[in-house]
C-alpha cells in the first residue's frame, strides 16, 4: 500500500507541477523530512511550490505519507482542501453599521470573488466570514461569471444578505494591470504555529477552543488492532462516540481520545445514524480516518457500556489595495455612510 500511495503522490506532482526543478525540490523536501521529521519545515517548503489553488490537492496526496504520530499536527499546519465545503454566512444591513469586509477579484480577471479583508469585531467577523473565502452565491444567485462591480451591486441591493462561501485559504494578487494574477496564502496562523512549536505549548485562540477538522490516515497493516471501542451517546447527546482508547495503541498514536464523536465515515454522516448501522461502516477494512476536532464547553458524559458498545480491536476495525481593477474594498459596505482500503472518518471531541 505504501508504494501505491507514494506512486500516486509522484504522479500528482508530475501532473500539477510543470517545472522539473520545482518537482525535484518537492521530492527533496520530502526526503529531508523523512530524515529530520521536521514537519513544519516540510509544509513551509511545500507551500513555496504549491502556489495556486489548483495545486492545493497535493497536500491531500502527501497526507498518507506522514507517519501517524504527525497526522494531527500535519492537518493543523497544512492548508485545508480548497473549496470542498460550502458555508452559509448571513448578514443584515443596519443603520450606521458596516458589514465589515472587503473583496477582490471577478470574472473579468478570470477568477472568482474573494474576501480580502475582515474588520475585527464587525458583523462579518462575528458571523464567521474569513479572509480567503471565495463567495460562490449571493442570496441564491451564482456569481461564477459575475464581474467585480456586479457582485458589489448585487450585495448592495439587499438588506438581508446570504452568502455561500468556501474557504480557499489563498488570495489573488496583481501588482500591476499588465501582470498575471498570482496567489498568496492567507497568513492564517502561520507565525503562531511556529511559535507554538518552538514554545512547545498549544494556542489559546478561539479557533483552538472551538476546534478544527483533522484528517488522520491509519494503515492497519502496521498494527494488529486499532485499539479502541465505540458507544452510543446519551439521549441528550445523540451520536456515536469513542469510549475507550487503549494505551500505546494505534488509535492513541494518531490522537484519538475517549469522548471523540464520530461524525462522518466515507462521506456517510454519523449524526443521525444508529449504532448498528454505524458499526459495519467502521469495520470495513479501513486504512484512513478523518477526525474533526472541537472543544465543546461541556463534553457529553459517556453512558455506561451496554449492548451498544462495540470494540474496534479486530483486524478489520477503523482505523491589500492592489490595482483598482483587481482589489476593491467594499467601501459602501464596510462604511454605510458611503454609498479502496480506505475509510475517511470525521470525529468531534
């Protein structure tokens, strides 16, 4: 399996990275990581060459090559898969209050419309709009072929605004009108991540408190069992949860903990699934897991084990302003006085 995963990564690098010297640099970076296990250095080196949204999928093909003990950290450091999930952000225009965001891009530039700035504490900020979000729909209207001005006018038409967005994590850049559009990563938590690693402690940001998605690939051929059991939640916290994680087990190495809620397996939602329906989906010869991490204010108490508790220990178990034509702030909006053996498993803790 390892050779197949490595070959798939090589094929994708060859397909997505046109320059031979850049391909060689990517492979060298991976070799250095295998020697030093410096994960942050690996991700930063990869970001030099994975420099536009169409290349971001390479991080997903790299993920299975990362050892289990680094999977959780990798998912925090690596950019998320581009455009895979739509979010809905609802805004309401109020007198003497700006919505608090700026955008750039448009169909006339051959790109979508991206959120380029969020005013801290603004309505957009409080409703979860993020720098690097691409706006896909405005009040139900698809804007894939809308020019910048059309998008602005559409948003200004409504007092109640529903935006459907997807996070790309990159922003388009053009320093001069005659230049091609390039891309830069949203700074996100980059400097904070480095300081976290250097200080050896976790961040106390609201993002960390609320949680984030973490994908963990587990190759069960490397261990006889996964080493955990699951249980149905209590009535007021329905769902399927990890009940016990055995010490020194594969589950422990990849960061699974008692109380984690399984929310999805291979695109099958576990939110409303029964215990009996869920077990066969988990026990499907898995070699990968996708774990969604959050830190609830008061995690649900796990019920006492009963018939709805199942061990997964057998072999088949889970496993800026730039040129005006590209970047334009929402002045009228910011300031209203202006007019295969793989199971993908998501878990919540």
